[in-house]
C-alpha cells in the first residue's frame, strides 16, 4: 500500500508538520533536529527542486539508519552546486567519482563495508536523470542485476541542467532544450523516444522500486524509510522541478511538481519485485495544459497559435498513465 | 589543511558562502485579520480560541473567548454568526461551524463550573449600569474585570433583558442564561431588580456614581393604525413574548396572524404554534428576499408549519377575520397597494412591527441628542452628556444580542479610559486575510458537521430547545476545520520547503524566522504557506 495520509483536519494531512500530532508520527522535515544533510550556502538556483528533493531524501535516509549512511554522488547539478572546491554543503560521509559510475562506486562501498563487517552502515547512490538514464545506465543496470545492497536515488529534472539544459533520455516530448529547439514543424523534443527508468528498474525485478515528487513530502519520506528497511538493490525516482531549465518562476517549483502528479503525467507508485503494490491517487485532477502553461520550455505549444494536437498528444500520455496505474479513484489498477 | 585520509573538505563548509546576497525579494512573516474576527460584532478573537479548541484545550479556548464575550453559551444559541457568513472556508466547502463550537465551549464551562478570574485590583470608581440585558451585562463584566465597582439597575423582576423577554425558550433555555448571568455577578457586580431608573442624573447623584452606561433596550412595541372593530383582538409581539415568561400564557386562539417581517414576527409565530394554534400566518408587505429576519430562522419556522403571506398588508381587523391587501413591488423595491383585497380568518392579530425605546429616564439631561427615537452616541459610545454612555438597542445599530454585547465591551473600554482621564485608542487592525491568499491544497476536504435538531412534531408542541449541541468529537472536528486564515498555525511548511535551510524553526508556540544570510528569496515558503502568513517584500538595494 502507498503511504496513507493521516486523517487530521486543518493540518497534518498534507502539510509538512502538525503541532497536534504525536512526535513519532511527524515528518522528518518537521523536526527541529533534522540532519540538514545538504546544508545552507549551496549554489543551487533559487527555488531548486533538486536541492529540496535531495535534502528530503537524504534526511529521511539518515533518520531511518540512525545516521549510519554513506552517499555516493554522480556528476551533475547536485554535485556541482553542493561541492565546489574548497567547500561542501554535505554534512554526511559523501563521495564523488565520475559522471557515469555512481552505481558502481556505491556497489564497491557496500562491498567494502561488508568485508569490514560493518553492514549496519548503509549506502545510497544518487544522481540526476543524465547520470542515471544515460551515462550511468550500464553501471546501474549491473547494480540491479547483481542485487547489490544500495538504494539508488534519481533526481529527475528531465535534462542536463548543469551544462546548459541539453536533452536527456528523460526529457519529455515537445519540451524545448538547448538541443531540441522549438523550431520546425514539430518543435521541441520528439515523441516516442526516451526511457521510463522506473519501469526498466521494475523489469530487473529488484526488491523495491518507487517514484515520488517534491510536492508530497510525506509520501517521499515513507518511501525512503520503506527502502531502507529492505536489503538489496532498490530504486527511487524523484520528480524534481528546475526553474532555470524549465523556465518557470522559482516559487512555483512545488506547484509544478504537484501538477505533474495531478495531471497524471508523472505517476507516483511503489513496486515490489516488479509488481506495482501501491499508487498515490490523484486528488484534484487537472488537464495537462495547467502543467504546461507556466513553463517556458512548453511556451511554443501556446504561441503564436496553440498546438492543439500536440497538447492532445501529451494529454493522451497522461490519460494512459492514469489508466495504466489506476491513478483515479475507481479506475482499474 | 590537515585532514584525515581521503577527506578533502570539511562538512558543511559551504556556510562560508552567504547566498542571501542573491536575493531581490525577502520573505516576511505577517499576521492578517481573519474574516471571522473582522465580522464578529462582539470583537471575538474567533481564530484564536478555535486554535486552543483544536488542541483540545477547551478551558484555554473558553478563557480567550470570554476576554471579549462573557456569554458563549448564550451566543452559541442566539447569535446570527456573521463570522460564519464571512468564513473563507465557505468558498472551499462549508463555513466552519464557529457558532456550534462556541456553544460547546459555553456548555463545557457551565458543566465544569469554570469561573472568571477575579479583578486585579480596585480603581475606587463607581459605575451605574441601567438595564441588565446583553449590553448592560457585557459592560458590567468588562468594567468589573477592570477593577471598577459596578451596580446594575434593572427595571424588570429578573435579569436578561431581551435575552429573556424577547427570545423564546426553544432557542435559549433559561438555565443556560441564568448560569452565564450568575457567573458575571460572581465578579462582584451588584444587581438591583425592580429598580427602574426614573431620572439618570438623580440616580447618579444619589449614589455618587462616576459614570453611567445606559442599556435600557427597546421594549415598546410599535403600533400601526389598523381600523378595527371593538371586539377584534390585537396584541403586540413584545408583550406576547414577555408574558411567556409569566404564569399566565397569552391567549392567542386557534388562528393567529402575525404582522411584520423581522425575527420577532417569526418568534411569535413559532411560539403561537407551540401554544396550540392550528394556523400561524405571518403577513409581510414585501418578499422573502427583502425580509429582515434571518433566513435560518425563517427556514426553521417554515419547517414547523408557519405560513407566510408575502406582499400583503392588513387593511382592517374584524372580529374573527382580517382584510388583507395585496402589494406589488415598484421599480425601487417599495411595496405599492394593488387594491386587490382578500379575507383572512384570524382569532388574534399580533403586531411585530419593531420596537421603540423608553427614553423617559433621560428627560432634562443637558447635551443629550435623540434622533429617530434612539440616543446619539459618539464613536466612544458616549452620549452628548459627559460621563453618560449608552449602547444596545437604544442607540442606532442593528438590534441583535451580539451587537449589544459588542457595545457593552466597547463602552466599557472607553468608560475605563474616561475614568482614568485618558482616551482609549483601539490598536490598528491588521490587513484582511482574503481567500485569494490561501493555498488550499494543504487543507483536506472536510464537510461541516450539522447540529441535530429536534423532531418537527416536538418542535410544534413543546418549548424544548430546537437545535442541539455538538459532542466533544464533533466539536473538535469542527474546530479543526479552521483554516487559520492569515495567521501562522505552525504547520512547518515554510521550514520544510526551503531548499536552502534558511527558515529557522523556533519551537512550539514560537513560530519561525528567516535566516537572511542564506535565504535566496525564491518565494517557495510564501507560495506554499497554506494560510497566507508570508509576504514577499522587495529588497531596497
């Protein structure tokens, strides 16, 4: 089952904290003594969804492992903005090697800890969608296949943001990037390509695969905690918005992520051994247009004249997700 | 830099990088005036006491409530709750049932015997209050708490004023009223019954009072000229309702016609039904939309079988019938006669056309101004005569219990200042907390709890209370539906959603502050604040 919201009126059901809840049922982020694994002073843009998602996930993992945690980081925004020499924002044991080998390094760290009989120290590998779905894909698939004791967290902002917003295999159709310009008869990224990495991870039949967004903190924390209770290869795919690369106002980062979930474009679910075991239902369904409009990467769909067919094709993707995962109450799972 | 093996950087060393310099807008915590507080005629801090009730601390809630209004159990029954009309939650699902929570708190206080804190000290000043109605009792309460010696002189045989003689028992059980009055008197307020003040200046002089608050109410039923036969039975509504408090109940007959469109007309018609009338018919000259009575009361009356003849006036009253003329609204919405007549069977006719004030006690008071039958008061509730204040139904205002209670509180503040030779300055109100400032995503859907009502049959035949109260579970649920519009309720959202850890949580009851060394001004905290308690303000440089 997916995370069950607390039925508690005014607060608690959807907010970060709740003064009326007993302390043990409050979120990690509401705690005055949360780890702040990714500390202040980092150089992420204003309103960075990835910085937020990383703190949410790693703080939750620290809480779940009694602070016995090592994180391995792929190259990407998260690494660059958090650790420009001679400073780092990380307040946990953290290692960076190359762009494509985070999963392999994490495998090595886990193996070393096993050899030293320190299996209580847990390992997380993390990276952006570029380091995960493209460059690090081989290492990651190997880590899954060997069922290494690592939680791999992908912060998906749907392009290579660090190097100037180039297309990745996680970039959605019709989105404008530096390499998929909004020109020609079918502007933006093409339809029908790219990788659905949560589905690929599920195809490896690893113990645990889940998706989450920065718009639903309690669900995200639940999934990290759940993942840390399991040994073996686990995969968590977190949808994080990027004000710079997507071209939306910095204060809308969470709203955009919420819209991705509420339109059905980003299905939020968890799966065990390749089978979906729980989905987060859509609470207030919205048309995809609500999600696309505030983002400049989709501006060419609305001006000078609306691309009705393209918008309909994106809506069809959302509708398919809703059908496939049963995202609406009453819809088949 | 000497570091252990394989360690290159100090943890958290990015703190040297003050990202606050990037900021062009800064988040600032604000407090806004919620619509409920703003709408309350008694000036209650509704949101404040709901917050205590939400955490289950009903006594703290009751204590905060009674800072402004000493009679929550009465209010929870008779107030027309403008707070709920204005409640922002009404735009989401239904308004928070503020009135029912207030009643729950009032009933809890009576059940547990909670008492008001004794006055801090004595000022040595004496204040005379004329009239023990809602306004007078409210002023007595606030003045006594401020340390003044208060004497209430009441013309009637019991205290309560219109709460007793105007509001029927099925809306306000007398035990509740008496409990709340007794608690006010327990503060040391002296109550003199059957003590009609003939002349205010003489009365003040005789007992050396330093100030007076007049709240005699409006108890004289207005008359309309209706040609009537000698044997026709015409009564006025105030007298009918007043006689309900005595031994001899009024004789209204089987078919009762009530003339008028205010709440009093409804009260009389509903009372007539309970006294055994087969027909209780209200004759009103305009339409339902124009009726001054509150819709909830009209609805309850209709449920009980009260009939209304809209757009009608009474031309003539005969022995057992009335002549009624149909009216038509003109362009300006005023009723105009059509000349079309009909006959209505009636054993009695009750006039509910409004009330006048008995102003005889003010004769010969210099400086006093009377306009349209009510006393003129300044913004400080003082009449034209220094030291004499007035409030309630005898001054120009909407005539409800809650407005009267509000007058009592306001006058008490000004009297208190006046006695100390100062002027009371009301603190500036916060800007309003509108619905558009809320991020309603964070509030879960929660429909309003309806209060149970008595069976219609019992409502038609007995004077039992029509509307029942909530139990604790319901009241808690209802309190927790409050959105806390415009004021931080410590949901931790700002603390959680800041990508830069720039929001500092200060602990329970102490809210949050922004660390401007690292706040980049992204605006996520303001955007994701459920209740609109954060503003983004442009930086000057």
